[in-house]
């Protein structure tokens, strides 16, 4: 962490002027089965700024996208918002016109209760796909949550819990830094454990080059009291997401609901940041840190996950090549099962690189292991040939719960990395569904 | 099966003039561990035609390709061959110059013993990656196998067993049909159970459009006594592989060694088939059947596999779209684990279609189930909306050990299918490796 950043408690209510709440309104009422929401009591959260805020968002590029995503994409374009209503237990995806009407009704009721226009309210959902929202419960939930809004850390804890589905724990962070001498804070919460390989864009539209294998729903909500323009905030969020949420994979499946939203309410009273402002870099560094730490929490808490591996590809001909090679390795069933076993199986790794869309030349490839972030690399393969490193040494490196996998293609100067998990029997058991319980349907 | 085709025993020795053998020469000597070759006693096979034969081949498009593939790609171009030497237990991949010399030495010794030029001998390998071949054992194995060549069905059984790695059983087929009144036979054997999503081309070079997610080694060796020209044979093999081996997936990983070879020795004495011959269609139909049945055996015998699902995508805008959508579904960890659980989870299916490279419109998508090959479809989703079909009915459809999954995009006229397996705890357990046993390294 940059020395200019300081950890603070309270996540999304750490910045000035933000309130949160999280309650149970029985959206998860069917959630008794394995792979579902058993034991999670909260299922609806509100996040509110006391004053209108600048907003930025990034959304799934899945062509099948949920109603709340559609609503947010349009509203974020206007650059201003003041509240977010989020539920777990139902994704409001593949729910047609009714789903869209329900998503808007959620924002309408929230706005009415909080005395703001519906258009100033954003919405997020995660859970079962293809079932319309239990709106009577949702309405009573929003009413209850609006009553309970507060800026104590417990309020943020309850919101972070309310957005969880298969997550084993809430995911939260907040940092403080200075802009022009003024203390500024960024806080965030997120959720996600399976159906995780986000590929988000600002509009939900796909980039010209579709990232290879775009793919649990992840939701993240970030608050800051920085004063910043909408364009600058969107640019900063895109940059931060590109190096965090869009670089993680648990199972290679991209959700219909992936969403990151940032509200910046300006109450820190710093000189307002624009796209050309030199202090923007300080804000960017802080936002990058918040997004990256949240993204890593998702991988570490992935369904059945026992290993956290950073796949670092260097020396590719192009960024697209580096991206393709890193995703092929990070999503290979054979590579991920070998990680689970602590098996330093470079044969499967070079195999995956070889079938990726990246240009690869066998006798140029280096593969090695290091401790997280270390450049002290134990090489298993150099220029396509096994090194003298012993199998025992390699096993010790691959036995670590967290390690970096270094892949050098030695063909160019482009690099990319992916934060990836192993594939375990527990993942399969968790996701094989429970046909006695329809609530396990969906993502 | 076409009424013009008749099943016959003997697989690769069913056609006239072919001999085979399979022996143990201790290439698998280290194979005591789980995930390896435990209990499989044979590890080297010979397949020989009594007369020089026309040859055709299809090879992995993985850029990391094994030495025997490199040797075969060059030799198949000449259009003539007479023998194939194959070993299991060592893939001879990522073995550099020594590997290439070893592969050629295998063909040289085989040629010497069988009194034919080395260039007339082809070679295949499967097993551990990155370890040079135990050539003393290989040499004594080739000598033993050459002594044991025979045309009894047991000889084919032994060859089929000798090419197995994680396969639970040998895979064989032979058919008879008529060309111009003359009885003609095609026989084949194959192996493969993990690292299975072949994407083969005639030269090992990638097509302009890399099939999405090309990816256990599969080897298949096919013999026929048909008289056919090299160009016609290669064209027929490309067509047959495009609809069989290149449409299967177990785990989405394409091997470094995938190879299909056909020897056609002409001893049936039919009028020689050329590319413009009307009877070529009869031969094509028979070859398609042999390749498809062998390919399906690989999926059904895949590591830990309990379900065989044919993913049928129709109504895509283009073949590339149909291909991308079918591969995204067939390789989705979440879809495959739901199949294991017998869970008719259409939310995960439409999610996978939506993140594929195919153009998809939510309110046009139909998803349904049928018995294998049946057009009596139980629809779970029509035009993006759940049908009235009950969850119980859908569960019954998804509980079948084999079923067809029908996906209609309703945007165009292109279609594609994939033969796919589920993803099970046994797959993970099998592939997590055994760090006490280095033989489990590699594919």
C-alpha cells in the first residue's frame, strides 16, 4: 500500500456524508438449500449520500444482462446519483418487462422514502436467475432499510452482509489520503464467490476486442467524499477496474449482473478534480488500491478455493496476447486442479499457453514460481527446457497457499496478469445443485 | 448407423492386409500413482499394412506440439506410409532436439525391423510431458512388438490397450460397406479421457479463425482396405474430424499431441476413389461413422464423467457464432457442475451463451431438453422467458445419463453442436496430481 494511504474503519460510511443499512426482508425465503443463501439473514441494503453525488459505473458485458444493470447503465450516464438499493437472493435477470418494471419500482420507492427523484437512485441485484422479484417483500424491506440508515460502522457491516450470496464473509475496505491538504476517504464493499470472471465496460457494451473468456455475480459499491467531476471519476473507475475486477477469475463464468458503482459526494471539500488535474493521480492510486483489495477478497473467498495464484505473463508480442495467455492458464481445468493438489505441473501450463490465442514459441518459454510479489523466481522451465530445479523444490513452491506463477514468452514487451483460484472438489460439490431445492437455480 | 454399414469385429485388423500388436516395455515404469498409468500393462503398439498405403492425418493446432506430431506432419504430406509406432506413458512433448531425434529413431528402428524406409513409418506418443523418452526400453519394445504382429482380433485389442493412459477401457470399432460391389472395411482405435478438446488441422497450423477454446491427448488410428487417392483421403478425414473429434470436450484443454492417422492400403480392390468420384460419399459416410463413434467413446469414458450431453445450437447468425455458443456452454464450469447434479439450470446456460463471442438477443433465446437424437423437446425457456414446464419435469430430463440440450438463438440459420461431459468431484480428485509421484506430471 502506498505510504500516502491509511486504512480506516467503516468501509462505505467512512467517507463524510454517507449512510447505509442492511436488513432481511425474506427475498431469500426459498433459500434453504446448499449452494444458496442458507443462514444469511440479510438480503437488502441501502447506501445513501446526504447530498447528490457524482457517479461512475462499470457493468457486465454479458449480452444477457439483468434488469438492474439496464437501469443503471442509463442513469449513470447522467453523472449524478444519491442512493443505491441492492438486494441478494434474486438476480432479477431474464425476467423481461416485469423485471425492468420491478427494478425501476425499487428505485421509485427508495427515492420517495428518501425524498429524492427516482432517477437519482441506482439499483443492484444478485441471486437466482429467471424468477421475478417478490416485490411485496422488497417493498417492505426498502421501508425497513430506510428507517435504519446510519453512519456507524455496524451499518456498513450490515449492508456488506446483505449483498452476500455464496460468500463466506463480508468484504469491506476504507482508506484515507490527502488532496491539497484535505483528508479524503474512499470506502467500498463487494460480494462474489462463483460465476466470477468479470469483463465490465462503462456502458455494458462490448469493446471491439472481446476479452478472451469474459465471465458469480460480483457487485461492488464504492463511496468517497472527494470532489471530482463525472468524466474524471468514470475515467478513474475504468482504470481501476481494468487492473482489479476485470483481472480476476474463479470459474471463468461471467455473470449477467456484474456491477461496480462509485458515488463521490464532494464533502471533503478538496479542490474539485477534473480530468487534467495533477492530483487526480493521487485519487487514482487510492481507488486502484480499494478496487484491487476488494477484487482479491473475491478470489480468496471463491467457492471451494484453497489457493490464490497470480498468473504473470510477460514478454508477449501484444497486450491481447498477454491477456489471452494469462486467461488460458487461469481458466484451464487441468492447471487449476493441479494447483489444488500442489502439483507444479508445468506441462499443463505450457499446454494452455500453446492453445491460447497468444503467439507462443516453445523454445522461448520460461515458467517459474515465486512468493507473492517477489522477483526471486524458482524457474521450472527455461527456453522450453526443464531446469535443474528439483521436483521437490518445485513442489514446495506450489504447496504455498498463495504464490505467483511467472510465464515469460520472450517474444515482445507486453505483459498481463490474472488473479486466479484453484478448482476443487468442494467447488464441484457446491455448484452441482440440489434438485430438491429450486433456489439453487441461477448464478 | 446407415443401413449400408455393418459392424464387424477386429477394429484396425478388420480391413485386409493389416497387422497389429501391443506390448509392455516399461515406458510406464514410473506409473504407480493416481492419475497415471497404474495397472495398465501395455505401452507400445505397432500398426502395419502389408503393402504401402495412402495416408492422411490431422494434428493438434496447439503451438506447443510434441515431437511425434512434428515428424508426422512432414511425412503425411508425402501421401504414403506403411506403419505406425505408438507409445503411451511419455508424450515426448517439450523434449527439444532430443525428442525429435528419439521420435525419428522410433520410426527408424521400426522401418529396419519391418524392411521399409523410416519415412514410411509414422509415430504417436501420449503420456508425461517434458521428460525424454526411455529409449532403451522403447527399442526393446519395438523389437518385441514387431515379433508379435498378427491379424487376429486379439492383436488389435492389445494395440488398443497399449495406447491407453487414463482411459478406463480400450476404444475400438470396425465397419464393412460396399464400393462398386466390393466389400470394404474401415477399422479404428482411439484413446483419450482428459485434456480433451481437440482442434486439429491437416498441417497442425491454425486456421485463420482459431476455434474458440481449442483444447487430453486424443490419439486415433484408422485403417481401411479401400483404394483411395491421398487428396481424397485427406479431404474425407478433414470432413470426418470436423464433425467428430473436433466437436468433443471433456475439460476444454487441447493437448500438445492430438493426432488422427488413416492408412488406406487398397487391398479391397475397389475402383480407386478420387476427389470427384461419386462413390466417395459412401466412403465418407463410413469414415464419419467410425470417427464419430470413436469420438463419443472418448467423452463417455472421460475422467470422472457421469453425463454425456449433446449441446445443439441452432439459429445462429453464423457458423462461428454457433460454434462459440456451443463451446461456451460445453466448457462452462458452472453448467458442467450443474449437469453432474442433474440440475436443469437454464440460468447458467443462458449466462454462458451471453458471454460467448456469439451474437445473442435475450428475448429470442429458446432452451430445451430431449432424449438423444429426438426432436421431441421439453422447453424450459422460450424467447427468453421460462415456460410452464415444471421444475420436476425439467429435473427428470436432466437426470438422464445422456441427453440433448437444444439452444435456439433464433437470429439466423447457422448451427453447431458439441459432445460434452459433466464436471465431477472425481475429475478434480483424479487430476489434482500426486506430488509424491512425478509421473503424474503432464497431460
